[in-house]
C-alpha cells in the first residue's frame, strides 16, 4: 500500500539512557535497527537523520520553566524532584536534555516528512514517550514526542489529527495535552488502570466532544480479545472522525513476556495490529501515517522482532513471520546481552478474533470493557454503541 516510507534514525538516539539497571534500556532500539538491517527491511525505506528539537519547538507542549529545569539537570547530572527527574522511574543523568530533545526532534522530522510530502509514512522507533507531562517527567518519559509531533501539525493548519496508542500503559501525557482540543482524537488501548501505571485511562475520560477514548482491558487479555476490542472501537471512530493524518504509538509491552505488565499478546498479535493501523491510515487519513515506538521491556525476545515487523509494515513490505532472524543478528544479541536470541520472527500464534458484530457477551470482561468505551463515546460521535 505504501508509496514511500522514511525511517528517522541517528545512532545518538540510543544516548537516552537511564542507567544499566533501568528497564528502558537503549539496547532494545539498537537491536531493533540491527534486526531490520539484517532482514533487509531498511533497504526498502529511506533512512533519514534528524536534529534535536529546539526550545521553541519543545514549548509547543512543555512549559518553558520545565525545559529550563531539564537543562539544569542535564548540565549537572543532579536530580530535580520538582520536575520528576531523579526518581526510580526517571533517574537524572548528565545529557538528559540533549538525549530527550533528539528523540523529540526525530518525531518532529517524521511529522515534517509526512506533512511536506517527502514520505507517505514515517517512523521514529526511539520515540513514543507518551507519559511526559507539560511540566514534569513521568513514566520513563522526559519530552512527549508524539504530542509534539501532533502540536507541530496543528500549528501548520492540520484540522484533525487522530492518535492511536497501543502501548500497554495509558497514553496519559498525550491525552492530557489535547484533552480539551476537539481537533485531536486520542484513542488508547491499555491494561486497566486498576492494575497498572499510571492509574488513568478509564472510559469516562472522554475529553472535548468525546475525542478522548479509552479502552481499559483486563489483565490476562490475549491476542483474540485485544484484537476484538481494537476492531470494535478504533475503525468506526477513525472513519467517523476523518483525520488528515494518523499518528500511532506502538509500545510492545502488551506482550506476554513483558516484565512490567499483565496482558498476554504475542508478536503475531502485535503484527496484526500494525497491519490494521496501516490499512486504516490509507482508508481514513489518505495514507498519511506517522508511527513511533514506545514501551517494551523484554529487550531480546520481543522488542526487536515487534518493531522490525512495524518498520516493515510502514515500508509496505511485511516480513513473513516464518523468516529466520539471521545468524549475524543472533551473534550480536549474544555479544550485547548474553541471552539466547529468538530464531524466527513469530511466536507461532494465529491471532484470530471474533468481531463484536457476532454478538456481545455481558459475562465477558473484555466485552464489558469494550461496551463501557462504546457507551461513553460513540453517541458523542453520532455512532450507535450497540454492536
């Protein structure tokens, strides 16, 4: 489907580093790019560099006082708990401003590529730092690059942007920034805030004119239930909203092996979600699609394979799940992590699901979650909440 695709990359994007024991280890992005290169995925896209976001660009979303505080932490490497830097989640480190501004700049470069027509699709796998708030770091995130990409588009006259977040955690920072802005539809599918950080993302959080949409799924939800929920909520809302550009966040911490969450998806189920979003970008947004990475803390078995599938989907050349990962990449994994690498690009699952139109089961916790969301927001969009 893709006419042109661009991967935004600079090796310095791996300098966003909270330390050796932190879950958000930059090796996950390094191994992703290495696997995409090994499988020839990067041969099918343009790889372009980026510059750090400047203060005026960061100020589209973040308070200038916060930006200055991050710079002070960056220069001294000392905590500033008032802005959330120096916690277990967000340790202070020298160079934090520069590393964070580069990730923000990569997502801005992706937005610019799509808006100016240099590429139909663009991706920043190092991005997706969706928890950062206007005046505080949160949840491993310092600057909110998806929100910045959306704000940049709005400043250039885009009238409607849709944001779909499939990270296991609620996309709270992006929702906060645009909660009262009906030009931006934010849809987040995540584990229930009753069992997972950040404790927000209930269906009743509906924003301006129903443009904040939250699907709070029960712990233990796997491929079939997750895809059932996705297809019951995302396509009808995107079709009704009619975005000019689709922005997506692809945290792969919904995987069963992820150590920080409790959903049970496979790489195959995640790949099915990427394919569905690609189709929806063409159906609802004229093909204009900006994708980012996000969370994901199983650094070897999950993140590199999931995001290589994502890059391949963005490129319009999906990777066959049976494809071997390649000996060169496996050797790199052993050298960099000491772990045994996965041998193929699949978990061996066939992610089938029943569409909600086949019937709603009020005893099913996934169906109850879906209907809570549909009841909360569908009428605000002129849609019938009943399947």
